């Protein structure tokens, strides 16, 4: 029997009213392929999310949400605090990797027909989580109060202001005034470390609820591996912990050799600074630059909104029981056209801003 300071763990769990939950977890069976080499993107996303939360919590100990001290507090955490550069790097490279894995997770789910009945709401909840993630990046970019973060925020605010009917209200709500100053920085900080994490946690609970109730998508190969089960604890938990440790080690080494960038302090009077769009938003930035004047709403709202609507409505558009990609030609053709358009716009944006 496991004991801690002379008291059994079973007794501790019982006093904390956790004994029934622990017992259910020990008896819970999950598909044997729930975390394997061909189905691990979801588990990897969870590992990255935990790393992002932990590294962000560490950096918040040293951060001061004021234009006069924000940059210095980030500089201190990055270059003076022991291992601060590694933790900042894990946070920086973690969200970049998170976006890549999230895209792969979405593509794999679409490829194997994970949105098919009865998993429609599992897909929809996942898409809503996907739409929330950019809000973390947008609010987080301003926090270092460097040139890149400040002027990237100005670009995003100008795009946001162009949205009909609600644009001005959204800008006033986020900025808190005519200029991006202490009120905007405070609101971005509170959103980034409090409201958005709470909302994301709530959406994850919903997503996992539907995942548990509706199960994983079956394999296209028909090998029925998903019918075999293993214990959630300790088998699946141990697999996830190994994945978590590997990801932490890899990101830590990358951060050690290539520290996270920190530019010059923000200068609101330097209107000559032109921020370069991040890789993940290149195609959206290119859309905005293509449609100008009265047509700007097409690139900033209509086309992105149509893409979002397509993703959310996909389970109800492609609702036939057929899951094999070769027998879903129409929806696969539409998806291919969208993917090619996004890739082409991203390449155009890269050549325009980074070459």
C-alpha cells in the first residue's frame, strides 16, 4: 500500500472526496490507438497547452502591465531571471508549434471524416477552440511593449475598425480610448491571462465531453484497432507524460540555442516602423491588401467569415456515412481549392513582406 507520512494515499483521496473519481479513472478503458504514432495530435496539443499555461504563469510573476515598465519587466525575465530565456522561449516556440499541430489535427480530422455523425458537435466544439486561439496571440503580442508588438496591434486595430456595425465598438472595448496606452495594455493582459484561459478551459471541457460520449473516429483501414482498449490509468496517462516530457525537452533545447526574440522598446511616435505579418496570418493579411477601399470588408470579414462558416457547417454539409476521402469527391475538391488559395496567398504575402 502506498503511504505518505504514515497515511495511505487511499485515505488522503477519501478525505478529499476524490476516492470515487480515482476509482473511476482506474476502471476507465479507452481505445488502444487513442495515443499512437498515427493519432497523437490531440494529445500533443494538450501537452503544448499545459506548457503554455505553465510558462505564461511563470512570466506573469515578473510582468508589469504598464507602458513604462512592461518592456523592462520582460527584458529582466528574459535575461536576468535564471532560466527565464528558456521559459520565454518555450512560450514563444510553443504557440508556434501549437498552431502547426492544430492545423494538422484539423486536416487529419477532415481527412478521416471525424466530423461525420454522431461526432458533429465534437467537430464544432473543436472549430470554436480553433477560432479562440488567435485571440491569445493577438493579446499576447502587445504585452512585451516592443516595436513589433505595438505596431502589429495598430494594424489589427485598423482592420478591426473596418468591420461594419461592430468594428468601432470592438476597438473601444479593447483599446479603452483613442490611443493604445495603459488601458489597452491592461485589458490585453487581463484577457490574455484570465478571461481567455477560463473560456478555453470551458470549451475544452465541452470538447472532451463530446469526445468521451461520441468516441474517436474509426480507422479508415478498417483494422478495428480502435475496438481494443487499455486502461486510462496508468497506460494512457503514462504515454501522455512521456509525450509531455519529450516536448518539454525539445522546446527547451530549441530555446537554449535560439532564444526568443525581443525587439526595441515600443515608440508610438515612430510611424515609419512597418511590422511584418506573422506566418500564420500571411494569407489574411494578403486578403486585406487585395481588397481595398469600399471592398475592404470582403477581405477582412466576408471571405474569412465564409471560411469559418464552412468549417462549422461541414458536419451538416458532408453528413453522409461515407468516410473514405476517395468517395467524398465534391467536399474534397472544395477543401483542396481552399487549401491551394490559402497557400498561394501565404506565399504571396511572404514574398511581399519577408523577401
